[in-house]
């Protein structure tokens, strides 16, 4: 079927082909979207395909690269299928999620809510998250600028909701980074329970049968401005429901049997009942349950404390400046026990507003409780109509009154019953009694059916990087995953292919670089001995893996001792901007050789898809170099302007080391500056098409490497 989207002939020639890397790895361009023309269209937004000369496109792309305008390059996307050793995969990419449209809300839990009643939901839109990760600047007082990334660091301390894929319980992880992914075609998925989320068709969700993209699970695609998908029942996991845990610890006989009969600690009982240790100790006191021999770590019955009846007088307390500073640090930011993630909720803001007006309200009421009429030393400022009943009255001073502490605590749960007695507005039938939140609750993920899809057009999308161990999080109440679809040893049998460095790549540790190897190969006898040891270890790991599979041990357990040299696979989707940044790091001569060869193949693919962007990247990033202020001062001392557009060497100008040090360069900076003046070789990442393999041949090779299991 002929495609309607613009294509690049050089890219079509290699589409679906597999280029071998190392001894068993490969890189394949599975799909791409866009070209150099799309970069220019994103920058100009004023012309159609084929209406510009290539020279104009080349000039604009080089201008964008020269001035670090990277957003237009996000319009071009690549999708790769790669196979690499596990240790290379760990260097390759950080865990990322992708393609969530602006407006998507990411779910956090505030620490105070977790400690008190399980979860206290706090939502942040993904574009707000991105803004908080951007550096801030104190323009009025630059000298007071401390941490430009303070807001981002605060977000990193917040607890992001995540699903434990083993038991479907809601747990917590943290956001590591957020960035834009560019404008992309976006769909809205609507579920049967009313939840909805906007994302791209290749975003992955946790379906009943595992992680799948929307396109894989439902066949979702855009046709004529409408969303088209396969009919059927599609169920995926969403944020959980509340599960009541029986409060068996309230039963005195049961608690007595567990504590004294089974000799279990309060912490162990708390784990069983899914409550805090404090709750168990409370009910031990309520029931009067004690250990006959005394509490662990406490005084034994009949003993007398060593300090009983003794007194001690302390002199005046002098606080050192160091103590005051340490105390201040311990009470500010994430170190404080009042830390709530750095962002105040609306409820907290209302509380501050009420506290500020409390003295005036108490004075109006003559410092007297309006229920019991007593003057008390403990007075509370109370909302007559509760905030949860009518939020519009939250900041209305006429809705405030004075209650003593005893009366305020006594009306908890029946605020509406005493509202009219306190002179409040008549109770409306629309105000329902607030349900009490259970103190002992668990949250789990549950399945919900997809109701429909809608195509909403091209919108700005964002990526998140999250911590493990499960690389998912909750957005708009729906469990989402990352954009890298790695081969899973939990669901599939691992192809037992292992990487062995060649004799030329086997070298000793570099004495100068703790992360690198020496340039010369080690002795052949040492390499042969290492290969024998590798093969012995791999044979043992292979036998153990195959034996456990034959004994029907879970695959996720059987795989855990496979070495880091085992090959894994993944599908990787990335835009041109981030891909060029990745290649700049990985084609560098200082990068590890095993990942550098993958980057060189991918650079050759970029050369075919977007040759003008590739050329600008080579000229300005690979073979170009940045200059510091001191280095520019050195150049100005050697070269001067001539007219508007010319330059010439200053007559008789030369600088020795001492002169460059006077211009502010250190000895190391001088050596690096002189190295920058050496001509940089221009790399050529041209692909060797004679090595390209068919997908069927690669699939057959991988299939032969999968162990054949015969279960008894």
C-alpha cells in the first residue's frame, strides 16, 4: 500500500534491514517519521513540501544548530530495534516514559497523608512538572541566587504513585527528570469508569495480558482525522480501589495470643495487619496486654530505676552558632518532619488564612466559646459551614466562629448538626455528610474496560524519567509505562547469546582513566585465559537456567543469575534532537567501545534520514568546539577584525604560557586550548549495505539460541 506521508529514498532503502554489531548484536531502523524538510517546516511554519530549495533548507538547519535552537529537530522521530549485551543496555538509556500530552495529571501522595491515613492524593500536570525542572533565575538579586534547580529537586523528593507488578499494590517511586518530546499526533482514551488520558498511539499501558502499546493492543491509528481501532474488549489497569483490612488487632483474645502466645513483636503484628506499629501498641495499652517478664528493653517487674528520687540542676543553656545552624537545617526543606513535597495544597492555604484571622474572630466573640459559653485558654477558630460542604465559604469571615478545644473536638463528624445553632446558614440538602476515611486501607490496581478513542490532533508531549524497580507510574488514574520496550525475561525465554570481546578489544585498565582501558591489547595468553573463564561461567549459568525452566521455576526467578554479557533486545523510539545528543556522547572516542559501535551505526542511519541535520551536527557538535571567555581573549590577542566581515592575524603577535596565564587560563586549560587548535578529523559514518541482513534471518538466529525445554 502506498503511503501518503513524505519519505526519504535513502532511508527507505535500509528500512527493516538489520546491521550486525559486535558478535551477536544488531541495529535496525523499524520506522521513521519526518526529514530535514520537517525541521524547516517546524521553524518556518509557512510553506508546503517541495516548495523550498535545498540550499535554503541547509542554511536554516545550520543556523538552528549553530544557535542551539533544538525544538524543530524534535519533529523527526526514529524507531529502532536493537540487540546488545546487558551491560551496554545499562549505559544506553535511562528509564523513560514517553508521549503523554499536556494536561495529563501525574499522581503523587503527600507524606503526611501516607503517615496518617494511607494516601493523600496530590496531582500535578505534566507541563507543570516540566516547568519546575527548568532552571530559575533571580533577576533582581543575582547575588542571592543559590540553587537554580531548587524546584526540580523538591519535586524529586515527592512520592510518585507506582504499581507493584507482582502483587498489583500501589507503592511509591520518584521522578528523576522531565523533558519535552515535541508536538505529536495525540489520541484520547476514555475508559468505562470515566477516566481518560491523552497520549500517542505507541504509548504503553498495563493491559490484562501485559504491557502493550495502544497500537499493539487495539490497532489504534488515525484515518481521515478520526481514531480507528479494533472492536473487542480491551481491559487495562487503573489506580486502585480501597480494600478494607479486618481490624483483628482490636480483638483482645487474638492480640493476646499473638503477642504473648506466639511471642511476636508489635512490628511483626503491624505488618500482618497492614497498620503502623504505633496502632498495635495503642491497642496493647487499650487491652492492658503486657509481657509477664516485662516489656523488651524496659524495666523488669520489681526493679527500681537508678535515678529514682535523684535531682539534677542544669546551668544556663548556651546554644552555639554551629548548633543553631544545624538545627535550622534539620527543620527546613526535606529534612523537616513537616515536609510535604514543597507545594502547599489549597486546604493548607485555607488553614493559614484561618489562623491569621483567628485573633480578630476571638476578640469579636469576647474570647468565649459559642457553644458552651465558657472562657477557655484553648480556643479554636471554626468554620460554621465546613469547607468540605461549601468551599465557597472557606474564606468568608462571617463563616468563622470561636469554639473551645473540647467543643471543637466534640462536634467532629457532626459539624452540620450544630451549624444552625452556631448561627450559620441553613443546611442545604445538597450537603451530604462526609464519609469517614478508613484508617486501615490498602490500594491495589484494578481492571477497567476501554470504552472509546478520539483523535485530538497534534499536541505538545512530555517524557518523564522515573526510578525503578518497576518502571511505571500513575497518570490520570491510569497505570502507564516507559517508551523503551525491552525484551522481558519474565514473559519469554531468554536467547542464550553472550558477548565475548575480541583479542584486539581485550586490554588492561588505563592508569589515567578509571573508566577506560589502555589503547594497546593485552597479551594473547591472558585473553585466552579470560575467555576460558567466561565460557565456564556461562556454561554453568546456562545449565542452571535451563534446569530451572525444566523444573517449571518461574522465569523471573530462573533468569536472575544470567551474566551481564547476555544479549537483550528492545524497541527504542526517540526524536532527532535527543538522538543527536545521545550520539554526541556515544560516538566520542572516550566512550566505551562496545556502545560506540552501536552509536556509529545509528549515526549512519541519521545520515540517510536527515542528511542536512546530520551534516550540521558533525560540523558544530562533533568537529566543532566551545570556547571559554579566557580562550576567546587569547584569540583576540592573536587575531583582529578587518572591516565588517573580515579578520587578520595581528602583526608579530604571539603568546607564551605566561601570557596566557595572565589572561586567566590555568595550566590544564592551556593544554586543552592548544589541543583544540589541532585539526579535527571529519568522521564518516557511512553504512556498509553489504552487511545488512533480513529480518527473517535474524529471527531464526534468535530462535535457535532459545533453550529447548523438556519438562518432566
